[in-house]
């Protein structure tokens, strides 16, 4: 899983797809952090992306860098514990001007039943499950 998080950090931006009824939704994201051995992302509960994930946790992210792309498919589960939020905000100090572990908006979610696939035009796909 460290390789997955490192790829997401090195790529800088990944695209998070959610399900909204029968309509896929996708947007750029950047947060990726390991806490208690799980891959977490961060968002705001006020955002549509959060509402979509609460209605249907199935999600997929995709990042591209240096001729390789990574997809992570699974479920994103909200973790409302303060420790998990603090860990994320400590890892991303730039978020601290907009979010705090004690506001009503900050949300962190971790991947469950995830399948990560590294692909390229030349090499065989590499699959990591976590
Ligand atoms: C490079 C980049 C990285 C971003 N990273 C995040 C992020 O990690 N978490 C987040 O909630 N929003 C992030 N955003 C903002 C979301 O893309 C934006 O709020 C989006 O509209 C959320 O999707 P929604 O409108 O479907 O709720 C990022 C935007 C950019 C341009």
C-alpha cells in the first residue's frame, strides 16, 4: 500500500469518481495519507462528493505519471474519529486554514476492499489488494 500512496503523492493530483444515482461524477483530489495501515483521503461533509459517498461508498480513483497510471477501486468509508482527522491535517498543513479536526465539516475516509492496479502501455498490470 505504501507504493500506492507514494504514487498518488508523486502524481500530485488524482481523479476521484463516485456514483450519483446512475450518473458517474469525477473531480480532482490530492489528499492521500496512511493512518493505522489504511489509505485515507480527506474532504468536506458539505461537498456533493461526500454526500454521494454516504449514499453509495463505491469509488474509484485514477492518477497518471511518467507513462504509468494507477487505479484504485473499492469503497470509501467515513471515519469520524478525531485522531484520524488530526493525522490527516498534520500531514497536510495547507488544509489547516480551511479545516480543523473539531469543525463539523472535516471528513476523512479510508479505502475498504480496495484493488489497486498499476498499468502502462508496456508492462503487465500489477495488482495490489488492501
Ligand atoms: C489539484 C486539486 C486537488 C484537490 N484535492 C482535494 C481533496 O483532496 N479533497 C477535497 O475535498 N477537495 C479537493 N479538491 C477540490 C475538489 O476537486 C472540489 O471541491 C470538487 O468540486 C469536489 O467535488 P464535488 O463538487 O463533486 O463535491 C482539489 C482540487 C484540485 C484542483
